[in-house]
C-alpha cells in the first residue's frame, strides 16, 4: 500500500505556479456507463487518468465491451449483446458501478450486481435506484450476495419522484430512461454540472432530454447512435476547489487553469467571505494566502450549494482562520470521520453532533502519520500536511488515487515537498 510523505511548510505561504485541472471523475463515470447504450464507437476526450476510471474500464470490459486509452482520449465500443453480471470485485469497491447497472438493465433487460460499495460515508443505500427502476417496470430480487433487476420486455415510460435528491440516482434513471418504451419524467432531480454533462453526452448521441440542471427532467424515447468523437469531459470542479483551498492555505500565487468558474460559485464566495482574494479570468482562477483568514460557517448542500466533497478540505482551511468556525454536513451521515486525525495534528475541532463540527483557530498543525478514510478526506490530509510543521505520512494513497490525477506531480510543481512511498 502506497503512502505520501509530505514535508510541511510550517504555516509559510510559499507555493507558487499554475496547475492544470483534469476532467471530472464524476462526469466521466456516468458518461462511460451511458456509452454502453450507444450503437457504435464513442470517443471521450479529457478523461482523467485515475483509479476509478480504470475500474469503470474494467467493469465495461468484463461485460464484453472494448476500450482503448490514447493520452486522455478513451474509446469505448460496447458489445451488441453484452453480459448482464456486474463484476462483483470491482463493483463492490466503487459506488459508481450503480451507473452501469442502469445501462445494462436498459439494454439487456436484466442485470445482477453486488451491493455497490465505495467510500464509507455512512450507510449509502440504493433505495432511490430500486424505486426508480420499479417505476419503469423492473422487478427487484436479492440473495445474500447479489441484487437482480429485470425487465425482460424492456423498461416502460413513467413518472419518478425522487424522495432524496441523488446525483447518481438522477444520472442512472436518466440514462435508463433513454431506452424506455415511452416518455419518462423525473422530479426532484439533482442539478449538479455532472448531471448536465451526462445529459449533454446522451443528447449528442441522439437522446431527447430536456431540463437537465433543473429539478425536472423529461426523457423521450430515441435511438442512441455513434460515432461520437472527441466528446469533452467537463473540468473537475472538486479538484479545482481543492487547489483553490490549497492556495488560500499556503499559496503565494497559485493559478488553477482549465476549471469552469461557473461551477465553483459557492466555493469562490466562501473563500472571499474568509478574506481570500480570488481573481477569476476566463478559465484561470488565482488565489494567495491572505494576511488574515476570517472564520466562516460552511454548510454543505446539493448543487449549487457548497459541495460535500470539499467539506473536509475546507475544514482544514478553517483551522487557520481567526475565531470560531463551523462546518455542517447535510448530505451524508459519517462524513466527519476525519476529525479525530485532524485533531491529532493539532486542530481544535469538536464534533457537536454527527452533522456538525466547531473549529477554533488559528491553530498551528504538526506533522503526523495519518490514514485518509476516503478520497476527499485523504486529500484534506495532504493539505493539512502541507501547512504543518514537520513531516507527515498519509496512508491509503490508493484512495486519493481514485479521484486525483498525478497528485504528487502537480503538488511538487507548485513547490511542495511530497513523494510517494511504496510499502
Ligand atoms: N441516498 C439515499 N438512497 C439512495 C441514494 C442516495 O438515501 O438510494 C442518499 C445518500 O445516502 C446521501 C444522499 O442521498 O445522503 C445524496 O447522495 P447521492 O446519491 O447524491 O450521492 P452519490 O450519487 O452516491 C455522488 C458523487 C459523490 C458526491 C455525492 C454528493 C459520483 C460517482 N459520486 O454520489 O462523490 O459526494 O454525489 O455530491 O458522482 C467523491 O467523488 O468522492 C464522491 C463521494
């Protein structure tokens, strides 16, 4: 198991330079899954070279699809009548495998899959998916190890009201609906840019989708056809936000290049509220550490609110702000699972209830050996290590590799002393 060794800057703002943002993991994954429904070859550009994308490639190939990677371009040619069983080993490790469940069910009329795993962020149920597919006529059965959804005569049109706003739930049902026999209306949809990107991809293939990015999406039956060449994956707003937070913590001029500032409104406004000057010019966003960081109350929310995936990195920034700050996690149970480790580094952070923590600052952080519990908290620990005094070792590098491309190269180029250590 790899880990990262980071030599901290002891609070000095010395990181400098430009960092390029990769394609969005959470847009690439649903679009890759949706490719299974397209006749012919799909070519996706700006695909991030990260472990989750490779896992999705593995799942598609296990179903009989062909894939090739050339630089950041990924070609997918699905098999006409592919398999109906999602590889259990990979599926269990990655929650996004549920997106492939949607495509296989819609295409083959049946799909068997393990409980989709992924980061431990609380219970992460699949009721929203099961209810959605049932509303389109699928039946659901389970054994101790697997779930099966089947609709041998194909999915029907229908109306779905999501009780919970779910990003992958919206994407999965929108993908499946393109093959339904009649029109499908989805209510209380997630409005994340990745939902819109998935709809744009499906539309480029011929789908008739309206309303993506709003609470109501309608999908009318259509045939999805390639060739689709050079379909661009949108930039990763979470990677971009992570580097902006790093710039506010330890930057002497960090410029994030290739991001879409319109996807980062809540993050940029929070940084400004804390006293950070954020300079936005087209796809370039520059930040530096201000003389004083002001305390803030940060509350995660579905898009366009503050993203839950940046809650832990933002908490690290709040440890350096003057006064009392708070983070409230409203999207997931169990996403304050990193607090004890951050407190071991010297943060004054108290969990007041499972959804809220209070942070008092500024507190100098000390280098420690710590283990990231998930992709985003792992990245937050790298940020904490970057400003700490002394050396830190961040274990579970494989979790960080799931979502961040060439992270140690990008951070080294900004001047951080970081190296990967293989056990
Ligand atoms: N929920 C249910 N039932 C369901 C599905 C979800 O109760 O059947 C609940 C969840 O437990 C959670 C809430 O709904 O409390 C919202 O979860 P959502 O379904 O939106 O999350 P997701 O689709 O599983 C995606 C991202 C996550 C990101 C969340 C929220 C992908 C592949 N994953 O997850 O990204 O945190 O939306 O924005 O798009 C990450 O990239 O590290 C990551 C965890």
